């Protein structure tokens, strides 16, 4: 089945920014940025037909609440995605009484900032994130009835503002390469995916439908990659309406930066695109736990890893969206999820704790400059 979604439609502002090559920057958040002549990541990406953006949250460390961070996000991003605010453990278990407050704040920020908005996620099919209370509700209601009602409520609430949905997230067990086995797929089997993507198509007909997962290019990801490929193949075989693969790109979380399988990763990407799927980088950051204490050395290594990875990824014209999992080191999830053994904070994102740009930002900019133009989008 050929996907019907043809890529993100850049706003007129984003298209003009890309064509102008940064010569006409529009209303910038600070005189400093306007004076220094540095092109924004948003504009560098737009020149190549790519949407660049970031995850944000609605609470601590949010650009909604922090003016300095807001200026950076407004300058650098053409698209944002909620970090957690659209996940079921925030929205709630009852489709008739969902808590949209935090997500609505982000949606409002996107509208006010003239940014696009991605949705994340309608079905996080991973038992670790399905609470006992939710599992009980799903069992009592019936898995299909609950899932259809929930997707109708969530997708319907945001409507056409969301142009791309992570419909299903992380359903493949990296140890086995098989579907994880949750209250949903135990009840519905493979039909859980037909139901989820079918409901997303019904209630968000204009949105791209994405399968999102964290398989990566390091040694240790072989089983995970193979399982995702089998899933994507079955989607096509059974006409499940999936448009794209979201590649999270949390580099170094599930393997060593020193043990990268470039040839195997390229074969994986080639196999995905040969099936007609588009590609997204959805959650980019770099785990630096195995890198030196010295900040200059560590930042240089992070930038080197990023440039190597992004040069390969952005060489694929099917990849037209690139989102970081935050822009500000100070509030990266990795400091809680994967702390360094030496107790030093991680430095996984383009801006440091003081909101100063790092070598990683320069590496991202260089990779965008080197990327080919996406035909029909830019």
C-alpha cells in the first residue's frame, strides 16, 4: 500500500524563510540574534524542505514559562511536540473525561508562535507505561471499544492542528523483536494496529500516521531493528494505513557510540524506504555517559557523533522532519533516565545550562547545510 501523506506542508513564512536563505529573518526574539547573522536551525532546515523542531513540556523548563528559552524555541523551531502531555498517563483513562489542560497550553503556544504541532502518542503499546488502573479499565470496557473511543476523543480534540501523529509508539520488544504483549494486543492480536491506525485515519484524516520506535545504529540493536522491519512489512501486507517510521534517535541509550553499525543501519533504512515509508527523526539527543568529564572534550565528541549520524540520516530525501527531544541541557530527561556515573549532568542537547549554543548546535547546522533539497517539499 502506498502512503497517501506527501510530507509536511511548510507554512508560507517557513517557505519564504527557506528561499531567502535567512536574508529576511522576520520578527526575531532578540536584537542579538538579528545582529549576529547566524541562521536559525528552522531556516537552515526549511531551505532543504525539512521541518526542524523540538519537544517541549508545559511545566518546569518550558518555553511557555521561561522567556529566555521561549526566545530560543521561537527562533529555532518550526514545529513542536509535547514531551508527555498527550500521553495517556497525563490525559487519563476515561475517554469521556480527559485532562487536556497541559496539552492545550502547548497547542496554544504553537498557534501563538505560528509553529506546527506533532501529536505524541495515541497508543503507547508498552506495558511499563500502562498502569494497572488503565489495564483494568480497558479490560472492563473492552480493548477495541476503549481504543476507538480514546483515539476519537484525543484526535478529535486537536483536529487539524496536528499534522502528524505518532499513532503507535514502541510496540516492539528489543530483546525478542516481537510485539510486547500488552492488555491491548493480548485481547486484539494484530488487529490492535488496524484499529489504531484506522481510527487515526477516521478522526485525523489530514494527519500523517507514524509508527515511532527507538531502534538505533549501535551494536545491540540488531533484534530490535529486525522486529521493526517485520512489523512494517506486515503493515504493508495487511494494508494498515501507516505513512512513516519515526526514528527516535536517542543515540547512546542502547549501545556504545564506539560500536556503530553503519552498513547495517543503512540496510535498515534502505529496507524501510523501499517499502514506501517516509522517515522522521522524532526525539534526537545524545547520551554522553561514556564520554570524558572535561566539558570541551565531551562537547566535541557529542558534536562528532551527531554530525556522523545526521549526515547519513539527512542523505535520505524521505526524511523531512527532524525534532530534538528538547533544546536545553538543563531540563533533559537523560539526567534522570541515564545519569552519568561521575554525577556530572549530561550535555545531550544543542544549548547548555546557561542557554548558550554548543558545538552540537553547530554540528546540526552543518548537517542541515550539507543535506540535499527534498524535491516537492522545499
